[in-house]
C-alpha cells in the first residue's frame, strides 16, 4: 500500500502548526482524527532523539474503548501504509515505532493516573466530548508533564464546534 498524505488546508495547517498548543476544530467527517494522527507523526519527527521509554509522547481519546477502536486502528493503518516497523504492547498501551520513539495510548478519563510521566508531547482527540471541568483538569495535569529537555513540549487537540 502506498501512503498518500493529501490534506485539506485546515488539516495541513494543524499538522504543521508550530504553536505550543495547536488545535483543530471541525465538524463531523472533516478528517480530524486523520489530521490528529498526521500531527502525531510530525511530533515523532520533531522529538526523534529525545523520546525514549522513559520520555514518551501520549495520545488520548476521551475513553479507552475509543482509543482502542478509533485511534489505534487509524495509527496502524498509516504505519502499515508507510511500511514502518512498529510494535504495540497491549498490556502497557505502548506503541513503539521503529527507532523513532514511544507513545502511550491512554484515555483522558484516567488523567489522574498520569502524574508520574515525563512527556515530550501529548495529544487529545475529541476533547470537546469530555466534560469541561474534567477537560481543564486533565489539560493542567498533562501540561505539567511536558518537561523533557529538547522536546517540543507540545499539547495538541481536536474537537467539534458542536
């Protein structure tokens, strides 16, 4: 399979945005999850060399079933299309992509458990579906984990305007 990274202008802007906390807000079916995954690949590139098992990135969906059923299959689709080697440790929810880096695939609903991490970056897909008070608390916890020297220290999100 050949990987074709055709992006609409709003997706392209989000994928390459250099802001500390970029976001993409678009309606249903606008390609937010695809852009989210492509943004993740860009973070892998920018954090290569500083990411390790001890200093991973984190990608979240609001719930773990969404992480398992939506995010992981989308990531695996693009990894296979690119021909990149990867391994998913189901018990640790850790995705290791060749020598590019490590990412934990977690649920935003369990954010209180993530206080011990040292992260290079994090991303939250569909943040608008998390109750506002929990989303704010989760955001603060995740931002406090962005403390790996030489990393982008980026937190990025996707959501719908509804």
